[in-house]
């Protein structure tokens, strides 16, 4: 009996050992699956070197078969359904194709949900196709039939189109997909154009701009914003061109004021919408590109619409555009301290103001107003702390002077205003130079250099030739007086250089052209001025040396 029990225990232990060995073997295989062995315990041969290439080719094959064919299949299917719904069925109620389309939409949504776990990629494409067919099915009630069920411009048609658009927007937001949001934006623009009502379009397009901006803030995808912006302004252009999508002749039907009233709210919506972000982050090139695109597409469209307007409406359009752009620049600066966006909107506002000035004025008053505008630009640039605006304005101001010199044959004293503007601009830059964080005095020196050239030039043409040297001496005296008031050595140097210029003029021109009496007066007056300046600086230097010696003695 004892021997039997012992034999049983030994058999049980052998079975347990066998199971343990089997489990250890399985564990080794799981920990090192690539170290498997052949039945005769020989090492497994390494995979051939061509296997990675085969894997890459297999991946491409799956990419084509799974992704590309799915996209192409859905697109082809959607086109087929659209062709089916637009087929002119004879003896069929006009609403029946739309009903069929709605049934297909429900089937697509059901399949999308049913295949969400099995075929997720195909399910997403089916959902987008369902959204597109939903809008087209509603659109089929109004178009693609000799006798539509309802009119697109009727209250029922407008309500149905807007309702289908809102449904698509809601579905796109719930899915949080950029592609579906782009599809919803397309339906939004199509509703504005196909409603057949200019008033409805004038309300929907600014709302489209607002929705694009909100979507851009919630789902930071630059492509979506640029797509919505382009779509909005393209739709605005089609509207003012008689909406050729409705088979109308292409012609400008809207008045310039109506066209501007359609576009400018979109500019404001895009400009303000990008400011209300959930999180403020340092400005990058994309924000500047958004501002540039808004300015370029929006204001260029407004300028194109207003080109045939009378003077009054033209001035109103461009002055309003200037106020809007500068207001957006102020908002960009005060809210986000944006540099690039502020520069874009500010320069667009200044340009619109210049266009209004050019339209309202004639030469030479035109150049006076443009020069005065330069002071406004410099002042706002200091407030914006924008060195870019200061530099750009300087070159624009220089081009205004060159344009005036080329366009004006007889000098009437307008050139003096350019000198005054240059002095005032230089003073503003020096007064608030800490706001600009300028490392050099280059821009201020440039404005002072313009003043230095302009005043002698103006005196040469405005003052009789025999008194030119005396007028230049007076200009030098003005600079010295400014030095006493402002306490800046730059004005002393301008006085010095003006006296040197006067010496050259008297020695080269005065001896030849002036009469003997005036020649003597010019030489004596210049000598007195030079000696007086020398004496003043000699005494000033002596006082400075005495003060330094007294300080050293202490």
C-alpha cells in the first residue's frame, strides 16, 4: 500500500515538473521571440536584407488600397448620387429626389456609425459625404429642376438652406474635424450666394467671417482660416459682379457704397476675431500672414469696387477704410502688443488715407496734405513702438518730396512745409525715442538732413538771387536759436553746415553773379556771422574750461 502511494506521488511530481518546463519554455519564447530555434535546436537564419524594402512596398500598397481608394470611392459615390438627384425625372414630384437624398444621407450616417470601429477611415469619409449630400438634397428643392419645389429666395427656401448649413456646422464642431469645418464653411458661402437675396448675403458673409475666426481660435489650424477668408472675399466679389453662379451676366451691379458696406464688415470680423484667442502667445509669422491676407484681399477688393465712384462716395469709402484699419492696428497693439499685425493694419490705414487725400486734392496742395499726414504717421508709430512704420514712413515721405520736385515747375513756397515737417518729425522721434528702442539716431538724423537741404533750396528759389546768401545766414541763425531752446548739438551742427554752404555760395556764385554793392554786403554780412559764431563758441569754451578747473581744484 505504501509502495502504491509512493508511485502515485512520483508520477504526480513528474507531471508537475513537465508542466513547469513547458511554462518556462513558453516564457522564454515570449521574452525573446526573435531567438526562436529550429526543431533541431539550430539557430534561426537571419531575415534577408531585402525585407525592409518589401515592408515599405507593402505599406505603400496598403496606403493606396486602404486610404486612397477609400477617398476616391467616396468622392465617386457622392458624384454619382449628385448626378442621380439632378437627373430630370419625368412625371416625378419635384420634392421626391430630395426625399431620396435625405434617405441616402440617413443611410450614410448609419453606416458611418456602424463601421466606426471596424472601418474607421471609411466611416469618417462616409460621414463627410453624408454632410455634403444633406446640403445638396436641400438645395435640390430649389434648383436643378424646370419647376423647383420651392424658390431659393422665398422665406421657406432661405430657412431650409440656413437650417441645413447650421446642421452641418453643428456636426463638424462635434466631430472637431478641420475637413468637416471646411465643408461647413463651403455650405455657408453657398447659402449666401444661392439664396438669391443680396440682403441675406450681406448678413451671412460677415457671419461667415465671424465663424471662420471663431473656428480658427478654437481649432488653431492656419489652413482653415485662410480657406474661410478666401472663400468669404471670393463670395463678396461674385455678389458685386451680379452673382454669375445663378447664370446671370457678369457685370458690376452694386453701387460702390453698397459694395464697400458688404466687404468692410468682413474685414472687421476677420481682424477682430483673431484677437479674441483663448490663450495669448508670442506673435509668429502666421498671425502676420493672417493680417496681411485680410488687408490684401479686403482692402484691394474695396479699392476695386470704389474705382468708379464719385468724389464724395469715394472719399467716404476710403476714409472709413482708413479708420477701420487704424482701429484694428490699435486693437492689435493694445490687446496683444502685436508688431507685425499692427504694422500691416496701420500701413493699410495710412495708405487708404493717402488715397483719399490724392482724390480730394490737386497739386501742389496735394503734397502739403501728404506731408502733414507724415507727422500723424510718425506720432502713431511712436505710440505703436514700431520701428518698421518709422522707416517705411521715412521712405514714403522722401518719395513725396521727390514727386513734388518732379511735378512742380514753379516753386510757390510749399517746399518750406516739407522742411517744417522734417523738423517736427525729428523732434517727435527724439522726444519719445525710448518708446521705439532705437539703438541709433539714424532716422532722426535723416529727417534733420532733409530739413538741412530743403530750407536752403527753398530760399534759393523764393528769395531774390542777391539776397540768397543773407537768407542762408538767417537760416543758420535759426538753427543756433533752436539749439538754445532744445539744447541739442545737432542743431548747432546744422548751423555750422549752413554757414559753410553759404561760404561756398558766396565764393563761387556771389563773386560772379552779384553786383559790386551786393557782393560787398554779402561778404561783410557773412564775415560778421562767422566771427560772431566764433566769439560765442570761444566764450562758451572758456566758461567750460573754467568750470572744469574749479571742479578739479576742489
